[in-house]
C-alpha cells in the first residue's frame, strides 16, 4: 500500500491572515523531511511547482535504525513538519493554513499535528482513514463483517438544519464515502439529503433511533420511535 500526501504552498504562501494575526514566514530551512533510513530522500519526497509530495510503503523501514516504529499500514507515514525550535509556542492564539490533496486509496496519513497535550501526546491530530478525515482515530468499535445494531436517543431543536444524527463510515461504490448518514434538513430526518425521509417533522420531540447493519448483505434497517418527553 502507498500512503501519500500533497501539500500545496506549504510555506511561503500568502494565506488569508485574519484580523489581529501577524503572518509568520516559513523558509525551506524551517522544514524537516523524515523518510525510511535506508532510501534516499528523493525516493519518498519531491517538491515540484510549489507542491510537496510524500509517499511511503507498508514495507518501509522507520526513519532511523534506532527507532522502534514498525512499518505497518496504520502508523507508517512520510512526514514533513516545521522546525520545532523556530516555531514553538506555549501561549497565545495561533492560526494555521495550508492546501492539501489526498489521493484515492490513501489511509492512515496524518494531515496535521500540534504537539503537546493531554491525554494524548498531541493537542491535535487530523488523519485520513479510508477516505474520511478524522480527529485522531475512531476507537473501539471498528468492524468489517457481521450484523451490527445501534440504538440511541436524540432531540433536535426547531430551526436546526444540516445536522448529522448518525454515520457509519466505510462504503463500497462511488455514491458516498460512508455506508450511512442520517441528517436533518428543515425538520425532516433524511437518508443523506435524498427524498428518502424517515420523519418529515423531527423537531422538538425526543426519539429513539435503531439501526441494523448487515455488512455482507449490504443492507440497512431503520426503526424510529417518538416520545413527548425523554424516557
């Protein structure tokens, strides 16, 4: 598997600096490239026409012989980052902006990290898993086979629109990046934004949503029950 990321104008770009912020210039000396220790940098990194491109294979070595990092799909990645010594900070409000591109088939790649945090070792990590850009990584209940059932209670205040009630990540085919997304548009609870409506007026009432997902059969079943108050 190949894991790659393209960053457009990662440094030296004139981004939109909001009022109250001062732009920090970045030079090539502010960037460090990590790659497998047994291959040259050119074998895993290129910079052409303002675009940084990085890629890595699941069989690659770690970035240093002394590193305990193993070359596995979920954790192996090529990395480009700011020099910590030049742009460390421990106070204030900071703004970051960059352009990026993630090719189809990429998974496990980290788009951005902010180091220093609790309970994680970082404050922020944005990663791509199977096409979904996620805050860290969904934990505990990943699955790829079998029959699964989900149930939860919810309440959508009047005037809310566009809110997502439930998602199931991972899908086959080209229609959606997810298997399921239930969203509210102008009071109607819909399957994605289609004409398939589970409830035409979900506002201001408690409901119980039950979903069954049969992975091998590629089928979903829905059940919705409404209440006047939370039970």
